C-alpha cells in the first residue's frame, strides 16, 4: 500500500520534479538536495525507509519550478502577505498554491529559463525565493495542504518579473516604478517592456536587443518624458540579468556598461515626444 507521502513523491517525480526526503526541513539522505531524483525505485526505497518523510523538491531549471515562499510568524512579527502588498501585488497569482503550518503559502511558478537566485528576504520580510539551487517541502505533511481552488493541477503561471533579484541581491528595479516616480502610463509601460525585452532576449540577439531598447528609452529621456537617472538605472539592471550563453565569451559588467551608456547617449541626442494623449 502506497502511503500519502510516497504517493506525493511519485506524483511530483512524474511531473519531472526531482524529490528527496526530509524531516523538519532537514535532509534524510547523505547529500540532501544533490540526491534529488525522479527515479521511481529510488523514491520507493527512500519512503519505504522513511514513510513519514517530508516530500521536498529541488527547485530550479531542472524541475522547471520557482517557488515564492510567503512566511508568516506572528511571534517574530513576520507577515509576508504585508510585504507583497508593499510590492504592489494586490491579487493572489493564479498558480498552484500550498498552505504551510503557520498560515503562510508556497506559490509555484514556471521557471523562466534563465538563472533565478535562491534568496531569503530580498523582496521583503517574509518573502523567500526558491529558485536554482533551492528546495521546498510540499504537501502532504502536518499543517500542509493544497489550496482547494489553486491546487496541484492548476497550470503553473509564468514567474512574475517582480520576483527577479539582481546579483547584488536587490529586487528588480522595474518593480520600483511606483506612482511617486511620476511616470505617465505610456512611459511606465515603455520602460517595463524594454526591461522585459532585454532580460528575455534570446541568444544571438542580446546585444541587438539591448542597443535598440536602451536607445528607444534614451529618446524618451531626451524629451524629458522620463527621468534619465531612473531609466538608466532600470536599463542597466536589466542588462546585467542577461545570461552568458557562451562561457567562452561571458558578459562582463564593464562591457555591458559601455553598451548601455553609448546607446542611451545616442537616444538622448534624438529625443522623441510621448504620443499625444498618452
């Protein structure tokens, strides 16, 4: 007879999510996350030995999963939902959601295809990202259950861009474009689209995309429609997120800086006005 934990582990593995057993978030195998597997026989062996072990998945590109861990700890004054409100995330994402023992939630998103940092508290207090190199324990287990409306079989939503964290451990600069930045709707949308295009530019088109997007926003800054400092900071951040597809020719901060600065300066010299009514 298959117990609930083994059943869940096998179900996760069938989705391509590598799993490993834990107890109180501590690995029960020798190498922990590095032992994570989708091999059915190995999984059966583990959960036969530890039938009540936690079902923990290795998050990241291999699993195709990124998890936002929203923590609540009333004793420590941690309330991750408040931190989400501060980020401007007012509605619950329509994606698989697991509830945790202290009232928090784990939100599962589709991995975006580029490196996602596993970090704690960088988005806000009580908000942790389990990306590449991370792991997360999912139901079943004491106090753990899937949301009745947003359960395991709900399609994974794309990872929101506001979850991106830079190498410096800072949230995506584009998410910091709040109303006090005094951007028009048109300029906010233009900058947001430029950042998205740069971050997601495919191999072979990265430099071309970077030049074009930075130049275009530079033209808006040249007309005074958008603050040059804000625009340049957002574009520079986006450029630093581009993955190095060729390890022999990695992107270097100095090279990226030169490309961004030149394209932005060129745009400043050819200003364009915001379309009327925007």
